[in-house]
C-alpha cells in the first residue's frame, strides 16, 4: 500500500509518501515547500512524478484543530469535513488550508481513495480538567468552547514515541518534558505517553515566546492597548501573532539564526527572554510530573540551536539536569543525548518525524 501524507502549515508544506508492508513503513518520497500560490493539484502531480510515487491507496492529512468533537484520527467523510469547516474560526490559518488539500486530493485521486484527518489537538483530548479549564464563567466557556486545546500534538507525540523506542527499560517512556521549538513553540508534559499539560491553549498564541507570537501576556495589557491605541480585535490579533515574540523584542527578526549571529543588545534580550520563559515552563512541568526522566528538544530551533538549548537548561543542576556542553554544541540537526553521564534527567535532541506519525495514524484509522 502507498500512503501519502500532507502536512500543510501556514508558512510551509510537507509532502511524503510511504510504502506499507508487513515490515512497516518505508519512505519513497518526501519534499518540503515554502507556502505559495501553486495550485495544490499541480503541486501534488509534480511531487508524485518526481519521486515516482504510485497511485496512493490512502492519504493522511495533518489538521491543526479538531475542536471538542474530533478527538482521534478519523476517516474523512461528509460529517468530519463539515466539522473541520465549522471550527475553522478557531484555526483560521490552518483548517481552511487543510480543507483545500483534502478536496484537491479527492479531485486528483478520486473519491474511492480513503483520506484520514490526524488532528494536532487530539494528543491533548485527555488532559485533566485542571489543565484545560480557564477561570472564566463556565456558562460562557460552554457556549463558545473556551478551553485549552493544545497544539503541536503530532510533534510531541513523535518525540515521545521515539523516546520510548530509545529507552524500552523505562515503562512507556516514564515522565517526559518535550519542547517543539520552531517558528511556533510549545512544551508538553507527558506521563507514559499521555499528555498531562501543555503550554499552548485555546489558540497557538498562548505559552512560550515564539518567532512572531507573544506567548503569555497579561489580558489586562491587551484591553489597555485596545482602549489607549483604539485597536480593533483584528489589529490586536495581528500585533500579538505577527509583530511580537522575537521580532517584537529585537526589532530585527523573528529568525533565531539571525539573532544568535548578532551582538545587538535587543537581540540578546530577545534570546534571553525566549530561554527564560521556556525554563520557567520546564520548572512548572517538573512540578506537574513530580520530576522527569527526559527532556526532549525538537523543531528547527530545538534541533539546531545549541545555544538555545543551553540557555533553557542553564542553572538546572539542582533538578538533576547536567548538560554536556561539548556534546550539545556538536549535536546539530541529528538525534543525540546532550546531557552528561551523571545527569539524573537525560536531555536529548529528537528530530521530529510528523510524517511517520501521520502515516501510522491513518493506517490505524482505516483498520478500525
């Protein structure tokens, strides 16, 4: 069987194809594109031709938001498609794009090829109430679906599964704190492969400092700005999502590589704040889990920026975390342990393979 995976983000597109047999999944083609105006059908045709991909018998789509109803990977039928569209206002940059690709694949491959939606929010469907509930009037929350959903679920799930494979001696992976650090950033606390808390909430804006997103801010600050600057809801969303984060603090760029390459004091502050906020969450999640067996780093920044990993883990010897500075510096874009031999909690770089998770989830969904 040939399985096609489609991971359509707001700024990039990842396509991959696998053959599935009794021995598992085998990559037969993969490509990463910057988001542009290329027609999805033409993009898919070119991908299949370039990589000599046979007609797929199954398609898996990453869908960022499943809301409160779509809490597991599901074969896409009219009802699932309608629900993805209904909750599109919760993820306006992502869900409509996923629908575009679902419809393009149907048009090109035919209605008989099953398509499966794999939801980023599904990994967090079983979070405890204390981790999902906002301290707002609950009638209002029920009416509008106001809760902490969590995002980047595929990435955190991929890191946890890989850790479980690396350490089969620890029952189901034990307690894990995983960082997905890219343009968007999140951290998740998991126990035996089950998420217990995560930094992103109702939207992907909550939590860590990101490339252009603010992460946590005082809600009173937002209403103050709206009064004093006369900002509309749309202008406020633009400020918090696209003009803040590393870009806002540095005034230079949201690209971590550029900030690490300059001595500009604003850039240094932006990087320091980024690491400080992540370190605060790490400490909080040590409390949530009662300790940890592993700290995992994935994503473009997490996998490639040794200085950022060092900044996040700085001063955590009290918690039993000891970084091997030389090994950390040498571990770029590849898997490897970066903590020293005497570290009670291991720290690892785990390159994130979302495509593999997409394919596995899709195969499991059609077997149900």
